[in-house]
C-alpha cells in the first residue's frame, strides 16, 4: 500500500474515489510546521535561518501520519502545485524524515482520475527553488511584521500591523480618499435633442458634439497615485450659455448629414486567472475576494475546477477539444471555432507554465452539477464554466450605426450624434453575456443585450423634427473609491503581490479596522488607517513604494526559477530597513502623530492628546504614565447626553456609557454591585417613512433607519423590525418611482434608481 498525503481532507476524499486499494490518501490539514507565533523565529545573525515549530493542532495530525507511514511501502507528497504547496511538502518530508533526493513528489493542475494517474506515473524530487521562494517571502514578511508592528503599538495603539503588500493596499485606498477630498467640482452642461423622422416613429436622442466645428466634449486627466484617471465633460460651462443654445435649437432646422454603418466584432474575454475571477465574482455575484477564494478552493478540492491560484490564461489541448464538442452539442457548429483561440497573459510577472481556471470537464454544464453543489458554489462554477466555454466560441457580430445631424440656428451651426447598434450574431454572448442586458441567455441567471438605442431607418439629407431640446446641469466627478475588484486589479497591474496574496491582504486591512465598505461596497479608510498610512509614508517610504515592492516580487520569482539566492535578497532589504527603524523608534514622538487638543491637563498641566485604546478613542495626558488623567471624547459625551435618561433594567439606577470589546454600551452606574447593561441605539434616521407598514392602533408608521448587518455591511431597515422586515441596500431619496410607486434610492455616480428590481 502506498500512502498519499495531501493538505486538505476534501481533496483526500476526492482522490480516494478514483484510486484503488493500493493507495491510501490522508490529509495534513495544511501546514505542519511554521514560524512560531510568539517570537520572531528568524536567526538574523545566522543568515536569517528560520526556526520552524510544530504547533499543538498540527501535532495531533503528525502522529497518525507517522503511524500510516509505518504500514506503507512508500510515501507520496501530493500537495498543491504552487510555492506554498511545495513548502508544505518539504515540511512534511522533514517531519516524516523522508529522503529529499527520492522522487516522491507529484503535482497536478486538476483533481481528476486521469490527471492524478499521470502524476503518479511521473513523480519528481522536491523543488527547493520553489521552497526557497516561499521561505524568502515568509521570512521577509515576518521581519517586517515583527519589527515594524511594535513601533505602531508604541506610537498609535496595540494590535496594529504593517506588511509589505497590506501597507501598499492601504496606501492606495488612503491616497484615493485624499484625492477625492481635494477634488474641486466644476459645473458643466450637456445638450441633447429628442428627434423624430417624418414617419412619426418613436423619438430618438442625439447628443451635441460640435458648435461651429468646435468640439463640445473635452477630456480631463488627473495624475493619481495608482494610475491616471480620465473624465469627460462639456465645454459649455454656464446655465446662461446652455439656455441660449437650447433656445436657438428650438428654432433650428435639423437635417441628417451623414450615416455611417459598420459591422463590428466583439471578441470574448480570456479564461479566468485568480485576479480576473475575483473581479468578476465581486462585480457580478457580490462575493468578497476572500469568499470567492474559499468557494473556488472547495470546487477545486471536489474536482470540479482546475487549480484556482494562477496568473496564466493557457488552456490544455484536451480541455480545448472538450470545449469545442460541448459548444457544438449545446449551440451548434456555427458557434464553435475551426481552430482554438489562444490568449497572451498581460499580468506583470505571470507564470505562463500554469493553466487558467477552468472546469475540469467542460462537458459538465452548470445544470448537470446543480444537485451536487450548494448555491454559492453553483453560482461560481457557472461563472467559470461560461467564461471558459465562451472564450472558444465565435465572436459576436454587431451592426453599429452612427448618425451625424446638422442643426442650423440663427447664429450658430451645431452637429449632433446618435449611436445605435443591433446584434447580428450573438456568438459568445449566447453563453457569457454583457452587463446591463435585456433577455435571458443559455444556462439562465443572466441577461443579454439585444439592442442599444435602436434608431429608426434614416436617410442622408432627411429633415427631422425636434421633439424636445434638453440642457442638463452636471458636475465633474472625483475619481471613484476602489471596490475590492478594482483594488485587486490595480495591485495586479502594478505587480504588487501574487494570486495567493490578494484575498488575505484585503481581509487583513479589514480585520485591523483600517478600512470599511460603504453602502455602494466601495472602500474608504478609517481614522486609524489614515494614521498608520501617514506614519509609514513619512518614515518608511520604501515599505509603501509600489516600484520597490514589485521589484521584490520579481526577486521572489527569480529565486523560484533558481536564478537568485534567497539570503542576499533578504539581507539587501533588511539591513537598511533595520537601521532606519532603529533611528525612527527614537525620533518619532507620539504627540507628533496623535491629534493634540487645545487644552491642558487639569492635573499636571501637560498637553491633552486623542489616544486610541483597546475600546476606541479617549483623551489622555501626554505625560502618561507619570500622569494618568483621562476624559471622554466629545463624541462619547454626546452619546452619554443622548442616553442620560436611560435607567438600569435591573435596579433602576442611572445608566452610564462604557466601552467594551464590541464598542460602546450602557452599564449600570452601581457596577459592580449591579451588572445591568443596555445596547446603545445608534441607528441614524434617513427621514424617510417605511412604505410597508402604515400606522396602526398598536404602533406608529416605521422610519427607515441606517443600520449594519452582522458582517458590518450598511443597509436601511424599518424601525418597527421585527414586526416589519422592509429593508434596502441603498439609501432612500424620499421620492417614489413615477412608474411603480416604489421608493427611489441613491445609486453610483450621484444617480438615482428605483428600488424595485422588476422596474426598469
């Protein structure tokens, strides 16, 4: 009997299903060894030698593996194919005292019978270049974390952390917030005309693009920290100018000057990489990056998809052939390609030897797996299946029409443009639809656009009637806050981190309370995030420098390829970093970072500062620990004032505001004799009445309040909950929809929309 060791019990069960009695598959439950939690674990004087330990939980897994090993003829290490998987295999080899020169390591990109059997026929030795690359990253991150984090504890508050990739991600979010804060809005006006042909067909809209051969639209480019931001605006700057143009257009003669018809093709996007899968799942399914990777991990371990940590868009020949057969079977030969389509990876530092994320069996449609997957697994599998199948389908063919219209006014000549398109052949859109669509596609769950601004049949020199001239006031918009998807994209574009690091990086800055999400799921920094970022930018610019961090990633890649030694890479970074840290520890004063109040300590005359403790902000003397004077912040005093009439439910004594692990709460003033507590009601009213629960004899009509879900996401719910379960994800405007009567809500870019999903 041969013993196969993998890192996941789910993966072990999947492999066991198609291997015979000659094999026994066991799981190590992840890493067996790692650096210790409560000490550095790196011998800096001895070439940064790591000190690995087996933690208590891992020890429980080691002994059963050793017992199984005694019964086995040989041991095969079958952990994941990336650097992390190679490191786990090496740690297992060390713990189980296996011969490192023995060919006992197998890798496979998908958990299928064929792939595993082929791997068993082609075992190899451990790849110590991959192990060294993982070790180098782990040790470097440990050095930064264990040396820089204590500085943040001393100067700001305990429990904070810093790291190469997480600090760059935090800086990107903070820089964008500052760009938004300093952005100056400018007013501009757009002019459009609703026009009709002589057959009185439905009016169509055309936009003003030229006045006396001078272009109306201009492009503004903002130079930003993480890439330029381009926005379009009109050269019409004032209401007076806009109304003058509108008045002139109302008396103008409109005539079609040119019709340009063009057949265009739209090519499908490439199959998913880790980054693009996370972006698509965030945007179309509402998953977080962490949630996406957890679900993808399960799909991989169950044998439904290939390995989900990859930056390659390559596809294997058997999968391409299987996709072609599937396309012809489901949609017909006119949707398949004569020869496969190949894609070039654009990701910086991509490992082209790997394969893209795809179904292990393209012939297994989402409907076929409907009963064997939970809801979220099925959604993600459907997304992956569609993307892979679509990339091997014919391009979509669209008939595009651009109509130029002259308007001759009393003083000026104007040019309008109307664009329209229809789908001539849907091609890959049949399975992988565009966003903002209008009819169902194969496989269900999404919609496909049929037309975009359908235009009536027009002829050159045709005279048109004006139905209405419109002048719309607009303002230039600041660059948008990042979503998880756009943050992942900018990290990838700049070579920061690698596929396995995006999700844990974002999770870490959430866990540290550096950032939060608003109701539009966009990321913004919290006060503590700004403080940490500003300290790092001022005193440790190299740590938060994108070019420097990307260069380190390239060094790790060269170590993995055997082109560089890992110790010199660590030394080159560590020595100047450690020297700078030693100087900054003495140089940085707490009062230079924290907010200083224009007040003196009543006990010793020192300066009062806003400090951060375990349970939030408080005011304290800068002479601490000699002077231990503290007082509550203005915000806390306001909360206390608002709840001053509250009495203890246990004894009737007055309640006072206290702080605990989960924030502020009301506690009995007679504590510890009485331990009565109450929750502080912090829900803010929106000023909008609930449309679902009219007033009754028992209770008044509910107000819609701003609330947070258990996971911290902002939503809007009725104050009469649980008697009324009305809720919205977007803030209500207070107005109702003209078509269906539902509440209107705020949407992205200052727009409003109906809260009723069925109403268009």
